C-alpha cells in the first residue's frame, strides 16, 4: 500500500520528487508516533503479577508469628492463585530455556533468597516449622473423645514412646470400618491391619504381591478387603492410592490416583468415603502440598526422591494446610490419623545422584511433618502420628529405600490403633 502511494506521488519531474520526499518523511513520523503511544498503554499482565504478592503467599518457614502462619490460616483466593501461577509458569519456562540443568527452577517472586542459600530447596535445607501453640485443657478434653490421653505419651513426637503391653480391645476395633489413603507404605499398613484384626500374627507378604492384589478394585493401585475378625465380627478395609494431596487434582499421577483427573479433590473424597460412619477410622499417609502450585511448577512425583522431594517441599512452603484438613473432615465423618512420611534408608538408595552428593533425603520431609504436627492440634478428631523414630531405630528391617512390610509394619499399625479411644 505504501509503495503504491509513493509511486502515485513520485511521478516524473523535480517538483514531484520534492513532494515524494515530504510524503516519505510523514509516513515514517506516523509510524514512530504509533509505537510511542503503544508503549504508554497500561500493561494488564504487570498488574496481575503485582497482585500476587499477598499475605497468603508468604512461605511458612519465614514467618515469626507465634500463631499459625497466614498461608495455613487464609489460603490465597483461587483467582489470585491462578494469576500467580500463570506468572510463575512463564518465569519457570524462561529459566528452563536459559539453564540446561535438572535442578529446580525456582521463581524468585515466590521463594525468598534465604531459602535458596547453601542449596536451599534444591537440597531441602529448610528448617522444620516450630509450632508454638499451647493446647488448652478444654482442647485436651475434647480430643479424648476420639483418642487416648496423650499426657504421658506424645505420639505426635514419637509413636515408639507409646507402646505398651496392654491388650487392645479387639471387640471394639472389629466393629469399625477402616479406610487408608496414601502411597505404597500406607498400603503395607492396610495388609498389616487386616492380619492384626484377623489375629493371624506377624504375617508378611511381598510388595509385589501387594501390588498385584491392589490392582483393579478401586483403580490401578487401590484395593479393599471384607473379612471376619478374630472376634467374629465382619469388617472391611479399603485402601486408596493418593501419593500426595491438595484441594485440586494430582496432575502427574492420574493413572494410580483414586481421584484421577477430577478437578476438585473434596468432591472425589466425599464419594470415596460415602460408606463411612462416625465410628470408622481413616489412616492417611499422603503428602500434603499446594497442588495448584505443584502443577504450575510442573512438579513430578514419579521421579526419584532427590528430585521429587525438593519439589514437594517447595509446594509445601505455600501449603493451604487448614483447607486440606477441613476438606478431609468434611469428606470423612470418623476419626482421622495422619502418619508421618516414612523414614528413608539412605544406605539403600539406588537412585542417582548418590546420597553422598545430595545429602540426607529425609530432610525433604521434615518440614511437612512439622507442619502437620502443628496443624492437627487445632482439630478434635484428627491427630498426627510420627513414625520416624521407630522406623529409624528398626531400619535394618527395611526391604529397600522406603518399604518395610512385615513385623515393623505390624507394630506400627498396632501402635496407631492403640491411640484410638474405646
């Protein structure tokens, strides 16, 4: 079009050439003016980015308040989360292009510099969260409607302090239904619980047999049992695979995850636990994370622990913990025991990089366990149980880096059901 205008104006003759020059200068000036006006227009993306720096985004480990941090108390509204995740996604993508590395690509807008010093999230150098809540007498009394008194035995600190020789009330335990949700270690506990309720002793089956049994009942990795107990009552145990849990989908584990591609976890769990009653028990071993954040950073729970562990930890720094627990309490009407992530046997870590290069992978889960311990103190019918001291003391019974079916699992399950009231 421009060339046509110039050709029409620039005919033969000196006068025509002068007019042609003026016309070309006018067209060039107009183009520069358009560019300058465009640069002055407001940038909506920039405003959305700045709106993400809200109180709900402050990482837990770096708040000094004695009360529970704002990330736990007031999760960021979903609209703000979506805006921040779009921003974070672009930041991660630009860093991936500039950095050919398998290290975590952290968003500087969401993780403070102090977290990444000396390895930071990459090698899980984040201190456990210190809970400064002091439970009241009334709280302890309400809690005892569901659990044994913890005054002489703090199972949230260490379950192995709570073992006793007293005989459990198998008659009462046999009249409850049991639901378990977690990973392959929690699946150990489903089989151990069945053996304990049946009274068959310290029986052990292989992990491969567990996987074969838990294939096709509630999906590709879940299973259930209906059986007669040692007291003649009939009960059931249902195990559901959920490696990690948040309020939205587990984006990278949809083949095994009991909620698969359902967007809302609460709706899924309400359906999963629809047969549960107030006297029933839920044992949870899922890792609590901010699933929206985990998906935005393209976290991958199917990789080795030296890679997935730091990603889980980073997403826990933004965890909407109270919302996750309230979701469970809404979906499940009975008593909930949430056990710690298992202690890992670094000596049997066969994945690369080696434990020597990475350090103790157990660090990746100390923070999440400490937050769960603090969170559950606010609710009557949910309690956190720390299994790690017992697992560390009997680590010789591990079959590999994490799995420990057999006698250790039986003792762990016996310890967990012993804290139940009744």
